[in-house]
């Protein structure tokens, strides 16, 4: 009997939300002799074109194929005790599969999400599918679920409107075997480096920093390093673009001297789980973050990082760092310790396993 079946949108090891919310616990499930199977909606080939511009017909073909494949996954659910659904079983359309799983097959759904996915938000490259998104399905899936796993209190507050069995399950970091600077021998850039990592869909938050970075460049000689899937269109002379690759992800991040996470204070941003800050801090890199959502829980201002709101506050902190970076060394150590104690796999293992009880 397969005790757990995991259903998720993207192929394994590609999407950050999947990798750091449940994929990294697979080895722990195996150690605990828990049987499970995993099924993605999109194949790796489909994933490779899904967020690109154009290829509308090919995208449509892949989505149709994925729906047929998803129907076949229902047969594997017949012997499962729990069905763990991350975000949604399919990226478009009503919650057909969730209804079948909960109401017809009578399986216990563990519904997991780490963004305010009930709000309208989409990639411009897939705008043609926008009308098919069915954002209202989120509350229905929450109602049908046995337990709801969410990444922060903002998401929990929303989920508790429709289900009383809500578990705060933070996005976590493997601080021993992956995000561990002691495991890597890296060569830093020849100048102090301010860094940011994220996808092309989130680099819109960097626009706020551009005039601040331009102002800083008049006073200091530094690099601004962006790690992403696509190169941003920013007119910064000191910009370094690093193409994101899973195999070099940690080495590339370790070239940062300080990491930034600017956000706008809106409903969507409040639902985010601070993943960028978690990554920076786990590697001993101090983080500067906007005072939005869970960032206020992750970063202790002036101790393991900084919380900055206005342009003046961002400029002041970055100016201080570029003027005397050595004063931030101890802050980096405290940042890593905070993640180990509060946001690591080790600290959250029992909480994650409790979802299946």
C-alpha cells in the first residue's frame, strides 16, 4: 500500500517552492519507512517552454497531454492513505481532480501552498491562459482537505476561514547537506558584491532598488549580481548576471557579500515565505529585506540582518556595508544560526511528519 501520493505542478528538482517545501523531505520519509509516490503535472520538456514567450500551440498541446497523464495518476491514488497536493493538481481549470480525490475516492488531502494563490497573479508569457486559472478553486480545495499546510501566518489566517485543521509548515533549508558554506570552496568576486536571486517573474521588485544602486555607484566600487533564469533589462554598469543552475546554485550564492530582498507591501507579497532571505542567511550572508509579511519574523533587525523600508533606509544600510563590510561578519554567523534553529529541515522534521497523522 502506498501511504502517500504527492501531486504537484512542476517536475521534481526544478521549482523552488517544491524543492524547499516537500521534496527535500523525501529522504526523511524513506528513513522512516514511509512509502510514497510522486507525480508532476508538467513534464520536464513542458516545463522548459512553459514560462517562455510564444510557443502557444506547443504549450496547449503539452497541457492537454498533462491532463490525460493526471487522470492516469488517479489509479495510483486508490491505495493511498494520504494525498499531498502542492498548490494545485493542474494549473488551469476548476478543481476536478481535487473533487474526485476528496469526494469520490474519499482520500485525506494534505493541501500545501506558500503563496497567496487565491489572488490573481500570472506570468505575462502565459497571459493567454489567464481566464482559465480559476483562482476561486483554492478555497474549495481548502474546504475539502483533511489538513492544510501553509508557509506563514498570513496564509494560515486565510485558510482558517474554510478549514480548522491548518498547520504552519514553514519553507525550510537543508543547512547540513546543501546550504552549508563549509562544504564549498568558492572564489569571491574581486569587488564587494550585493546580490539577489529569483525568477524573471519576481525581478519586478528590483526596480525599486535601481536608483539606489545607481546612487551608491557614485560613491562605491561594487558589483550587483543577479542570479535568475533570465537576464534582467537593467541599465546598471556594475550588473553581473549569473544564469541559475541547480548544480551551481550554492556556489553562485556564496559569491554574495550581502543579499537583498525588496518587496512591495501588497496582499500577494504578504503571502510570500521569505525564501530569498532564508537562502542568504543559511549561507552566513546577511540579508536586507522589506518589512513585509514573514520577513519580519525571519530577520532580527541589526542582529542577523536589516529591515529597510524607504529609499533612504535602503541607501543607508547598503552605504554602511560598502564602507566597512567587515563589521557585518558576526551578523552573518548569527544569520546562519537563526536559520538552523528556526527554518532548517532538522528543526521542522517532526512538524512535517505530523501532517501525515
